[in-house]
C-alpha cells in the first residue's frame, strides 16, 4: 500500500474529536470561616499548626478544595465576637460557604451569666442566617469546679440555639482533648498540636455534613 492510499485514514483520525476527559468535574472551591477565640486562633502554637490551617489541610486531603480562614481572636468573649462579626465577614474576599462559631469558653471561665452568652450567640447566629450563611455551632462544656446549676444552664444553650437557628451542632469543641495528657498545653486549657489534630479529626465529619447541607 502506498503512502498516498493511507493518507485519508490518517486525516480522518486526526480530525476526530478528542475523547472527553475522564473523571468527575472539579468541585468548586469552598470557603470556611473559623470564627472563635484562642482555641481556633492556635494560641501557643507555631504558625500553621492551629485549628484553621490544619482543618484546611485535612479537608483538602478528603478531596474538598477548601480555604479555611482563621477568624479566632484570643481572649474573645461572645460579646466581643458579636461586636466584630460584621466587619470580619465584610473583610473576606467572598461570602463563606460555612462559618464555624466557637465562642463562649471565655464567658464560662469568667463566670458570666449564661443568659448573656445566649443573647450574644443568638445575635451572631441570627446575623449569619440573615446573610444566608450556613453555620456549624461548636459547643463548650462548663469547668467541673463550677456550680452544677451554672454548668447546666451554660451547656444547654448550645443545642437550643442550634435547633432554633437550624445550625449544625458539634456538641463539644474539645472532645477527646480536654483533660487528656499530651493534648493540652501547660495551662491545661489550650490544645497542643496533637490536641489540634484530634479536634480536627473528630470535627471533620460534621464539617463535611454541614457543607453538604
């Protein structure tokens, strides 16, 4: 067969459309804001070892193209968080797909009236709902040395507010970390890097469920 006789076949092959790329289309990027206090701000840890960057890395390993912004401020009470929520959201490049609200621990440690904490968190969740931003509310437990009545009033406000605003609830942010040797720093409150990894591992399924909503 001459080279001229095979030319039409070669031209037909070259003109054929390329096969579509295999695999599912890439998922759009996801924006998450970790809005809290020193527990989300990575207090006492080197840069990159705190909750927000570790959550981001874990979500990406799970195939979720996420950017997690650290909106934690050490020492913040729920009132301080309420005061800065608006300008924090307005300062982001775009509206988050999810806000993780982790506040109230400093209220409890200062012995503030749980009614004040409830009012502030209620206002935070109401504003996020007004902006149509899904929320994961991270609960906190009362220190065991506090009055049992105070602990009960403080702890129940989280599930009640989550139900009221349709937020996803993660019952205890420090689950698996609080009181565990090697999981908390010398102050017995803030997580070590091992503690952060435990927090992230345990909360990721709830974060993924909240994003899916």
